[in-house]
C-alpha cells in the first residue's frame, strides 16, 4: 500500500512450546522435526536458555514475503521489554533478536522459520550517533521537514543558540507545532507539509524519521532540490518495518492503544535512494547507511546539491 496509512510493525505472540535444547547443537534442535510445517515470516522460534518457544503472527498488514524479508533479510526482530502500549525509546524498550548460532550448519537453515536469541547490548544508539554527528556540524539555514516529534532538539538548540544556524521546522500537525513552540523558543516553526510549495531557501534540508510519512515523496524530493542552494545537503533518516515479540496482553493493548498509522510506506535506504535519484538528479549521493541484521532498523542517506 502507498496511498493510505499502514503499519510499520507487527506482533509475534507465543502459541506453543517447541521443546528443550539441552546442548547447543543443531542436531539436537527441537525445531527440526517440524521445521517445514512453519512458514518463514509467519512463525519464529525463541530460545531462552534451554527452552524453545514457538511464536506466530496473524498480521494482514504485511504479506508473507514482506514478513520474511523483515525477519530474515533485514534481521529486524525485537523483544519488547517495555510493557508499554506505545514505544517511545527504542534503545531502552527493545532487545534485538538474532538468528541463533545453533542454526549454523543446519541443512534446514534456509527453509526453517528460524530459532532466535536475544542480542546483548543496544543497537539503536550506535546507529543514531552518526545522525547526531551530522547535525552537530550543520551551519547556515536549516529546514527540518516533519519536525513534530523533535528527537534532536538538544543538538539543534545548541547550534541555533550559538548562532551557527537558523532553523525552520515544518510539520503538518498543528498540535505538534504548538507543542514545539512552547519548548523551542529559538526556532521558526510552521504548519506545512513537505509537498507544499515554498519560497524557503536552505543550506541544509532534514527529513528525520519522516520520509515514510510523506504522502507524495516525489513532489517532496523535488521541493527539497529546489529549496537547496548549490552545495547544500539533504539528510534523510528513517526506519524500516520491524517485528515485535510481545505477550498476548501487551500485543492486544498496543493494538487497542491510541497510536495511529502514519506511514505511507516502509522504505529502506535502497527504495528511498531509487526514488530520490529519479526525482532530483541534481542531488548527488555522498553517504548511505543501510539496515542489516547487524544494525538497528534505522537507515541514513545524505546528498549534496550540484551546481554553482
């Protein structure tokens, strides 16, 4: 779907016990006898110590191929450790799950739904460190498109108050803009969407976790290219879809919670770059960071506008 809002995550909940794994060897894996019975993407297995549980999703927001691509291609499966109906701090709320080393060498590895284990450490903060580094070096006129949640206000405020940059934030949600005005007296904040015509000129355009919220990314990209001065940069950061392992009660609470679908797509860096390259050939790619099984679900693209 690209013409209406859609989900950017889906739930797995426990629906059975696969058995015990007394020793970490694939030959003893309790999943193997029924591996072919569980479709990749629709089901996963979670190992906690010697116990192996079976989990499944009945989501219809994603096709079977999309589910498999999220879990096995991009490796974006997480255990929700927060107990919250709506996640607001991925680094604290989520524990990444990766394919178990027990699966290595198993002849059924590529056909099996897969056994997963928790990863020690935070995968989100290291990926976000690069975004913060980029923002800390900005100077001149900065236009932030889809600024409503204000995740990087500390860095932008410091640069603005030091006189290094002049900041304009755009968001179509008037309520979010009103909330930011109370917190960011240093900012020029406007109710506007990325696709609206603008006479703004910028040295840097930011699309921080709002790319997949754009209704018309082609028109928005054309606007970014028109807005930027020669040598100016466009930084696009967003997240791909991910799977969440939750208890049934937590999953139900989340589905009945106040959160609404805001994504029109779940692009990764490859999909976003293909569109930007077509819509704005004057923008030259200077940096690209893709999502992989070793990273969080956040990607980054940076461009410089050519010309004099």
